[in-house]
């Protein structure tokens, strides 16, 4: 079940796109299992002020994982590939890691509906 809440109508735009992360995962498994494996490794993120001092508290979390026998996913472009990369203490993404994130975005766009 998916539910969207609209607090107030947007002046312009207001489009939502939805996609199944297990479907993205499975498409990546078919196309590029080598890149999928990278998404099970940690990607550095930035809390961007979610808490006091959070903008300077990077943390590492995989995009895809398994917890208690269940599939998990956590991806937000700005937190994963943009904000954290600005911090000097965060290791820079490798070309392969960037390629994995790019493929994730392409597949998400292909499989999404509005």
C-alpha cells in the first residue's frame, strides 16, 4: 500500500513519481550485477541539519541491504551523492560507485509511474 499526503496544492508542478525499490534491485541484478554489488556497500551521507551539528556528521549506509531476513533500501540523491561529498572527511565516490548510482537513477525513471 502506498499513501501520499498533500498538505496544500502546489502552485506549479506537484507531480509525484513512485517506483518499487525491489523492482529496481532486480533490474540491476539482470543488467549489471557488478554494480548492484556496490550498492550493498556503504555510501557516505550527510544529515544536513537533521539534528544540531548534523551537517557535519556524515554516516555510512548501504543503498540496499538485508535486515532480519528482509530487503531494505535507503536512497536519496542529495544526501548520498552530493551533500556528503562536500565534507573533507568523507571519501570520494569511485567512478564505479557513481556509475552504480547513475544506473539506479536510470532504472528508477524507466520503472516509475506518475
